């Protein structure tokens, strides 16, 4: 079956621990995240969560997703979403943190998609997601690099 993927990453001058605290604090997303405005639900593998995506122009898209990975120790989580059936649209969005040199942390996010809509609208998804990922990455970097004396 057709599959496409969009990847994006950024390096931040932040400890792995501080980066994890920002990534996993879903309640604070409305304060800094320009793409994912809110996430509701229990932070555990297998749980259904509701993710609210900012589409721009004042529009928000709420999607019910299933957490497929969630590891606060290793710094990653992922969810999947199915629209209609797996043959129409299936997507997996993942986030991960990687320890870098000199107290830096790499933040990565990825979206894999498949199905008829994923294939037919690949160009649109890629352009839309890449821009939103870049905006979220930059906001994440600014958030974690905020002065340690600042309250985040």
C-alpha cells in the first residue's frame, strides 16, 4: 500500500530532562504550540486521545487518535489515526527526543500516512505539514531554551 512520510527536526540548547518536561506537558501546549493546540486524554499506550490541530484561518481540527508509544524515560510518543478505514487514510505521528553533545537535545517529529487520501493528496499534506512542523519545532526550541529562571 502507498505510504508517504514527512519528517522534521531541530536542535535545542536544552537538557534532555528539560526538553522531556516540555514535550510531555500536554496541558501547557496551548501556551506555546502553534500547531497542536490541545491534547486531551490519558498518557498511556492504548489510550484514545483527542488532538486539536490548528489548521489556520481560525480553524481547529479535532481528531481522536490512539497512543501507540509513550515513553517518558526515553523521550518519545506516537499516535495513530484512521479516517473511515485504513484504506482511506491511516496516519502515525511520532515525536522523539535524542540526547546531543554539550547539553543539546534534538527534537524530531514525523508523520507517516497511507491510504487513498494519503496518496491522492500527498503534495498537499507534505506542504501543509512541513510548514506546521517547522513552526512547532521553532516554538519548542524557544520554549526549552527559555532562561532556566523563567517559569515555563
